[in-house]
C-alpha cells in the first residue's frame, strides 16, 4: 500500500516523528492514524476460504476515514447510484469558483466559516444571474463539491459546480441557450463582490480567527487594504461547455466527488527519503510530470487538506437542494415530458464492489468455481493464527493469499 507507507505502515517511525515535530489538529491526528492502520491487522479482519479448492484470503478491515485514499470507492458508487435517479435529459454545465492566493492564509485559519462562505456566495452569484431574464430567467439547480488542492498538493481552495442547463419558472422548464448559461465575466465579478462583502461582515462581527500568519490583519487598516486589493483583481471563475449527456456527467462526477488530495494510482514510488507521484502541470500545456518530495513535505501537503469534523463537502442548491429536490425534479420531468427512472433496489457492498472494480468478491480468484466463505474473524490488533485451515475449517490446505474487503 504505497500511500500508507508514506505515513508509516512500512516505517512507523516516520509518522511518529512527524507528529512529534508538528502541532496537528484532532482531525489531522485521526486521519493520519486511520491511514496508517487501514487494511492492517491493527483494525482486525476476517479469513475467507474457497468451498472448492481451499484457497485462503486474509482481508483486513478498512479505516473508513473520509480522507483515506483507499476507502472512498464504495461510498462513491453509493453516491452515484443515488444521483442516477435524479438526472434530467438536458445538458449540464461545469463551473469552478476559485479563491485568490491573497486569502489562502485567512481561509486556512477559518476553514469551517470561509469554506461555507465560498459555497454560499458561489450559489448567490449564480442564482442571481440566472434569475435575470436576459440570461435564463428561472431558478437553476447546483451540486457543489469542495476541493482544497491542486495537482501538486499545494493549497488551492475552489468548488466544482455541476449545473443543469435550464431551470424552473412558474412550474415550467426554461432551457439555457446552447453552450451558454450566464456570462463568465459577470459571474466572476458578482462572486468577487459577494465574497468580499461577506469577509467584511465576518470581520466586523468578530467571527474571523486572526492568529499566526493572519495576525497582521487584526488592524482595520490592514484588513481594509486586503479587501481593496481583492476588489482590484480579476477573480477566476471557469466554465466548461455543457456535457454531452447524463452518462458523461456521471463519469466526470466519479472523479471528483469522493477523491481526497491524491489517490494511490498517482504514487509512482516510495524510497527511504522521498515520495514520487505523477501530476499535471496546467501552466505547461497540461503536461504530465513526476514530482519528488521528502516524506515530511509530502505528509504536510496532504494533511493541510483534512476537512473540519463533520463538514459537508458536497452541497446542493436550488431545484437540487435536499428540501426541494423531489418536488422540483418531478415538476422538471413533467415539463420536459419524461418519466421518472424506475426505483432501483438497494445494493449490498459486494454488489457495489463489483460495480467499482469489476471483481466478484464472492467468487474464488484461483479456481473460479467455488464460493469464498468466511471461516474465521481476526480480532483487532492481532494477526491471523499460524495454522489457518486444517484445525479451523476442515478444508484442504491451500496457498494463503491476502485481500482487502
């Protein structure tokens, strides 16, 4: 497990050394410990044996921490399964609202407050422009997903927004113009004005934590200068043309919803001193490169993307909001003249695993005929017993393999 190795699965002293040198939040401590122990004997597990050939598979439990790169595939499949029931037969737009570098330190010290503000003001700007009859003149919907990282793991807070190409007006569906929802420059200017106004309100109300790197903003003069500088710059709001259809939308969403900073497949190698991983340099023609970081720097970059406890990173607005979604989507389908999709039965984790990986967890990977049956549970903190099969299962002795449930 490459990623866990960087935190100390293969060399536990690295993780402990980092914790002893740096002050971490409770969420960062919890995430780091969880990733170190994920799919190891520390969390316990179970032993499966094939009913035909006797092949044995040892599976250690997952940590289920939302920051763990290995524990998000089944959660992503469950989320996508629910979203498939809500798709409309229209094009979908992809918007990205990005905060400028001048406020990054302020956001770091006020994550819960300013991440929430980023969501709120992005929706406020979009909904106001969509309400204008010059553009759409209807109430849109939006699913927003928070990201705090770039390809090189540096701090880069932004939200990816998926917006249906139209909205509701008086119970009728209003379609957006082809490849156009609202003007990006107007959306960027409105988002900038609303976010800066929100910063001013937070400062006047004393809600901002101004410590450490942000201590110089405590004076009104310094904070006013920051706001003036923010208003004088152009903010980045990116808009892609509409998706070709719902299936392309779902394929895209699968890459963004439950991803955390970096996934295992991007890590090329780990040696005694460094971690190498692939990344795309958008400033250099989107070229794929390999970055080499020392273990301490790699851990630092990853941990800065741990979200506050119980913070909701995926939010819904307008006709896609949790409160209005069922009624609003029913109105949209009626106006578009389409029937709602049939309700699908709830899937077990094994079925979702099959969808995510294409592997049937219950079929023996060796003979392909027998069923893998659980024969022994491994308590947390203990490894498998030295003699696995003859004494416990009465099955023929077979080669022992390892697996991850």
